C-alpha cells in the first residue's frame, strides 16, 4: 500500500483508516511506543506496538535511527503531546541502526559534534527544522521577485574577471600545480593553455553581469553561490555561501531601500506563516541554549517576538554622517571601550560600531546610507557633494550587515574616471562600460547573504549551522 | 511621477490616464513612432511623438538602444499590432546610444555575433524571450517541489570528493601554479597548505549529499550549478550548467519515473501558460530559421504543437533490453548507417541510437530503464538478474538525454562490494556508506540538466543561447 506522510497523518484527515507510515525511529519507549519521523514535519507520530504479540527479535531491532515501515490504524491519541497515533498491526524493519555504533543518540549533542557529522545531523530535530526553514525562505525569495515581474538570472560562477573587488578569489584551473604548467616566454603561466584559455576564478558577486541584464529586462535577481578565499574563521563567514542580488533599472537609492526592506519583511513573514512548528521548536532551543549564558548576554526577545518586531517596525534610515556623529558622542567611544575609536568622518565602521547602533542605540534594524566614496566600491554613484556615494547597508541585531547595496554610477565618464583612478582594467570590463555607453539609466541593486538571513530567522548563532555542508578555511568535508 | 511597466500599460488598465514609460528605444519611424521596450514583456509600446513641436536636436537622440522617459496619455491605438499607445507630451533622453557605435542594430544578427556580445544580446527580442522563459521555468521547478513537500537543499559547490565519477572536474585552489606550491617529502603537492587543507574540485553532482538529506527529510531537491572540465565543443554541452536533482526516500524506480514525467510536464505546462507571447515569438523565430534548411531537416511540429504533444502523451517506457532488440532490427543498423553498429547486448547507446528511438521509432519522449550495470554508475541498484541496474534515462526529441536517474543501491554490502571492485576509496565516502549503515531504505532520484529543458521549451538549438553567459572550452568571457 502507498505510505502517507506524517505531516498528513497528524492533520487527522485519515482518522480511523488503515495507514502505512515509513520513517526513522527517533525513540522507542517501554517496548511499546515508537516515535517515528519522516522529515515531512518536526513532529513525530507515535506508533503503538502490541509488544506481547511481537517477536522479541523484531522489538530489539526497533532502535534509534532504524528505518521502518508500519501498517496500522490511525486513531485519536489518549496520550498528551499528539492528537493522533497509529495502532500498529504490522511492522517491518527496512534498515537497521546498530545502537552501539549510531552516532546520533537520543541525547543532546554539541553543535561542534554535529558539524563533524554533517551527513547525519540533519536527522536531529534542530537541523531538520533549520533546513526546512531554509528551504521555505529560499522559495519565498523566488516567489517575492517572480510575483513582481523580476526575471531570475543565473550569472556565471566561473569568471574570467577579477575586477569585481568584493574579496579574495579562488582560482579554477585544469592546469597542474607541480610546476609543469605551460609557460610564456617571460616565465609566467601560459593561461592560454588552461581550460578557458585564460585565468579564471570563482565569482564573488553576480552584480556586474546582473546590471547588464537589468539594463534590458528591467528588473532581475540572482540567487546562487558566491565565494570568498578569505581566511576568516568566524561564526559569520563562509568560503562558499548563497547570495541574492536584485538589480532594478530606473530605480534610485530610495527605491532600493524600499525594495530591500519590503523584500526582507516578505520572506520573514512567509517563514513565520509557513513554519510555525519548526520556529516554535527553534525558539525553545534558543531559550534552552541561553540558559547557560549570563543574563546580560541573553536575547532581549524570544525568537518569534524578534521576528514579529522586525515585521512590525520600520527599519531606521540613517546617513553615515549622522551615524558618525552618534558614535562619536557615544559612551563606549568616549570611554574608549571600542577597539577602534571613532574620531573623524571617513572612518570605516567596524562590527562593534554597527552592533552599537543597532543593538544599543536604535534597537531595530538600521539602514545606513551615503557612505564616504573612499571606503566603498568603484561602481557606486557619486553624490553631488563629490565625497559620498549612494551606498546603503542594512544592519540587523545579532547578525550585523545582512544587505549591502547602492545606486550604481550610471554616468560613463564618472565611472571610467573612477576605474582609472583605482587601476581597474577598462579593457577587461569593456562590456560593463558598454552598459553606460548605450542607453544608460539610473539603476540600483543590493546583495543579501542568504545564510545570514537564515541565521536571523532560525535564531542560530553560527553560520556553519545553517548551510548543509559548510566550507570554511581547512574544511571541505563531505 | 512613478513610471508604469509596459506589460501593465498594454493591458489597458491605465487607459486615458497620464502615464510615464521608461525603457529603451527599439525603433523610431518617421520622426513619429517610437517602439519602446522595458523588458517586462516582449511587446513594445508605441509612443507617438508630436514631431512638429519637438526640437530636432531631441528627435535626433531618439536612436535604437537609447534609454528614454516618456510622459503622455495612454490611448487606444488606431494602428495595427497593438491595442494601446502613448500620445507623448514630454520626452527625456536618459542615456544616449550612438547609432554609429551601438552593436545591436535593428536588423537580424547571427547567433554567433550575439554570443560574442552576450552582455547586449539580452536587448534583442529573442534573448529577452528566452531568458524570461528560463526564469519562469526555474520558478516552476521550485513551485513543483515545494507544493509537494520537498525541501530545497544547497549541496556544496566546492567538494573535497572526486569519487562521484560523473565527469572530469575543475580544480579549485589558492595555491600558486608556478611550481612554488608547498611539497610533501615525496615531491607531491602538499594540499594541507591549500585553503581547504585538501585537494578540492568543483562539483559534478549534488546527488550523494542529496541522498544523505533525503534519508532524513524524506524528499529533497537541489537546483544549482554543476561543472564538467570536458573538452566537448558541442551544441549540447556546457562546462558550467544548472542541474536539478530530486531525491526521494521510500521510492523505487517506478515512482522515480512517475515523478520525473509528472515534473517535466508540470514545468512545461507552467511555461506554456505563463509565457504565451514569448513562446509565440520563439515559435515564429524557429519557423523563420528553419526556412533555410532542407525540408527533410525541418521540425515536424511547430514549437507550441511540440510542447503540447509532450503534455498530452505518456512518455514511452522501454527497457534497455527491448531498446537493443529494436536497434538491432532497425534499418540504419542493418544498412550500417549508424556510426556505431549495435551487435550485442551491453553496448553503450550513442546519441545516434537515442535519436533513432525517440525521433524515428517511437516519435515521443522515451524512458529507457534497466541498463547493464557495467555502463552505469556504482550507486545504482543491482537488479536480481545480477547484470542490470535500476537506472533510467529520459530521452527527448532534438535534445537527447534530458534526465538521468536511478533507484539507488540501498544495501550496504552490495554497495561496498561495488565500490571496492571499482577502486572507489571507501574512507573518502564513509559518510555516504553511513547512510546505508544506519536506517537505510529504498530511495531514488534523478538529475535534469536545466539548460536542456530550456532548449526544448524555447526551441533553440545551441545550449550557449539559453544561459546568460555560457562557459565552454576556451571561453569564459564577461
């Protein structure tokens, strides 16, 4: 017979019918109560075994992690914690799980232990919940843009350009590393002999290609993997992560900020509505975890309260110049508690400053805009003051920067001059300059690091726990 | 004032109102009729200029490719070909386009010329249509799986495993190529010093990681870039392409074939329903293109007819053994017209054989299943006959293989033996073996090359024309 998903069984639509459950044993109590999970929901279904009429040999094989198929009648449950359970008439072990060897015992494991077992951690409640929420958030991203007429664009992963400047890049090559790679006469590597007949890297951003597409399709977004070869062993950085980059023609920085705020609220609301059980579990997980912290370090709000706070409040929009004034006058700056003291306009903001603004001063998501040109990328539009650019960063409590964006420099001459001043090869980026040479227009876009969004929504604190198989310095397991 | 998308204007909801159009000039006729496109639809809106009261200097700047902003009244059109047009009251040039220099002239360009200008080809009708259809198909993929409770999983792009065996891999490294990379005592490269402290490649498939997730979440799918460092300069191969890989626990090969057929029909139907204008254009483009071909080489069906044929007919399911019998008895085999003559069971099928089966013999999509174990991957489930595996390939007219899948070998001992026989390092894939060691179960999945699907739906014939910036041997431009 066809098996039914546990999510459907728990909704009760099949009550009093004979059903087939297939899933994995989470626990087995008193030779009688099997908690079975099939991944369709965080909730297990209880399967009640008539243990007096079941061979002991079979009962012994009902162990944590075993895959089983159960046939029985779906009835209302007398126990607490679930509405329906299955009165088992037949049970079959599909795949055993030796309790002496199975690493995922029904007890609390450290997150570090689970990271080392990333292929099995998905079998825990927490990672099942995180990855279902991640999946729902990803769909919300697509739905938001598609409903609004944005085209999804797959910008290249392997790029021959290293002018993007967003960070250190990984090289992609088919040449040998042992010194036998073909050489030019001057002794340098002859990349004409490499697969792509040039030096290639993994992309750090699809923005430039996205701009070319926005200047024809009007509104586009990317959602794909991006890479940083930076030795950042922090809880906020991955060498491989997924980024969302919308780009909109005929849109200025204000429109860009409106889009980013509306977009973030949409996807967070979508997850809150679609994943109530998973988020409730993650909320209690977080409460439990924080019990071991000093009171001062605990979150002020529970997870769902925090998510609803973001949905219900406007992001505070603050210019860089205002932010510098606030920081200069702040207690931690005066008391020299900041590692980097803010003493003048033009300083790059560090994580500590961003956190002060968001978590202590404004106590809400903050959009900082109009940064000094010197600390921002070459493609950002220069303001009339000649010293700031139409950049914006969105800062989130506990996460820091979640979005970075800007209105793009649409004036050919200004862009070219900036590239020349920075030594960016205009021949390499001729195609990008072409978008300003032919039918240029005001346009804007931003990048959102998807894992940081997942971090925020799930309440997890280490970015390695919100992507299935994290890639970080010295780690590319699985 | 806020501008309105052309797609909305053409629907007539703003009739008789003052509207603002922003877009790019496609053509300008008789100093009077501007065809403007903003990418929201393949259709242009005609903006009618009062040329007698417009300065000549301005009229001269209304050239193909220029970005303009037009304010005027939306009125019913007297001309043919459109229902609404704009009576212009004000026109502004946002970005000029020098007609002497703009590469995208309003004439027919060769596809090869357009590939060389991939940053501008998106401004043509054909590529606008292709990329909108591609975007809609991508969304249909997500919607299909999400509606059915599949979780979207981002499997790693950079992989430390080279055991997947699906094809040649690109190396990813931060080490220098000039011979100065650190060495082990035996002279080999010391990858402990590389970024990930091991030798890493770009993934050829997310399947193995996907299986680990399916064995917990039940039903998952991936949709991400995959790579082949193969020197295949054909119209069907890319070095970087996007693949969709669902994986389902408690699902056998029959269920897998049902899923694949239902999935393909869903996404094709979705595109047919959502993209009528783009597909109509692509249909006439194809008809036009085929006029230059000999009658025998033209498609038997027009594009939409072909798509509807796939929707309305069951895919023919044929075992490999039956297929071999058909091929052995076929005219081109007997007359030695095949390059590779089929003379015995066990032969690997070539493209010419697949095309014969699909295009000449069955004249419909075909699912071939139960292939010889020897010509298929190690992870496919061995049948009771000991010589065939539960593999399936879906073959499409004009495209060839669009899906490859299988029921996976769920038996630990059988899998291990197969790996050992093929010399696959079991230590490297310990985590994959773990999925069979703990709670193993019947499961199945397949991979669908997204660009081949886009090829089929758009009627294009070269895979380089259905991805924004194609990567092929000796080509990683933009």
